[in-house]
């Protein structure tokens, strides 16, 4: 997969000879969208530049087919944070995708978390968010710089993973994302 950042604040739709700003979305619409398509994840990997040689990177993402890019632009515009990337899955025979990602700790802690506290998630993703929020709090307190803190974060990440496990019913989604000239042809 190849990511290419896309930086756009305005829609490409033109009206009366000029670019029109993207219309903001209702907070409950965004929360419903996150309940269905959002993803909270935490990467833990070795990094020689860190005090304890381990880096903890929390991220929030929504990934859709490229023909739904405008909705991600509107979510980004409404929240006022994150970046949008073009994703290339050609080697898998999938349609092009776009990804909205918030990975900066300050944006997660000062924008995304308060937004989701004010307008709470309704599905099982609310539990995932509570674990994710605990990880963010540990990062802010710099607990990720200790072995104990990394251990606690790892346990929280495992809880997130258990709630997000997908089973064999994923077939329809895979087919939806592949183009007609996809893998196996």
C-alpha cells in the first residue's frame, strides 16, 4: 500500500466560478460514521531514539473507497484536525481508497477526544474508545517511557484488538473493495 497525503480544505465543486467551502457535518452524523467505519489503533515498536527503546503510536483512522473522498474531507473540515491520504491497493486489485488519519497526540487529546466525549459513540466502539483514551492519558503522562507503562498500554491495546476481531463474515466487504479486474482474474 502506498500513501500519498492530500491537503485540501475546499471542495472541487465549483459554483458561480469559484471554489466553495466544504459544508460542515452534524456531530451526531460524524459519531455514527465513526461507529461504523472508524478505527482506533495503537502501534508499539522498537525505536532506538526513545529512552526505553520503545515507541507507542496511537492513531485514529477512517478508510473508504476514493469515490467517497468528499465525506472524509467534510469530516476533517468539521473536526479541524487530521490528514487525508490517497491509498494505492492496485496490487490487490482493489479500487483506490482514501484514508482520514489523526495521529498527532495534541490533535487526538485536544480535539478528537473532547469531540467524542461531548457526542459519545453508541456502538461497541465506545468501549474501544475508552481503552484508546486511557492509552492517550498514559502517553500524556509520559508513562509510555517506562516498562510498567508500556506493559499497561500493551494490555489496553490487546483489549482493543479483541473487540475489533473480525470473523469469516468479511467476504462481502472484500468483494466490494475489489475492482472487476481484481486478483484471481
